[in-house]
């Protein structure tokens, strides 16, 4: 058993199977579906891996958690369900 911890870095790109990945912190666009189809949320400062071959962005585990939080908040904002949140009740 190796004493070296395993990295959570993906081994290959999900799109082109390229192996030259670089870590970035950048804005990650998310296109919404369902009743909000056509709208897009841009989540800022997301930790991700970028493929140098095709440019595909793959969020890290922490990046995926941040994107999920922001998309949830954004969809509630678009649907007008934040009134209770901001009223202080």
C-alpha cells in the first residue's frame, strides 16, 4: 500500500479523452433547463480542471458543490421564491 494520497484530479477529459489538464479558478457557465430553459447562470471563482486540448471545463468536488449552491439560489431567484428569505421571517 502506497503512502501517497490519491489525487481527485481526473485522469482524462470527459469530452476528448485528452490527458493535459490544468487547474483553474474561473467563471463557470450553467445553462438552465425546465421552466427556466434558455436562461444561464454564471458562477464566479469556481475551482476546476481545464483540458488544454479542447478547453472543456470540469469542476472539482468543491467546485461542483459551489455550482450546486449558486444554481439553487439562482433558480429560486428567477422563480420569485426568495421573498421569505429576504423578509427576515
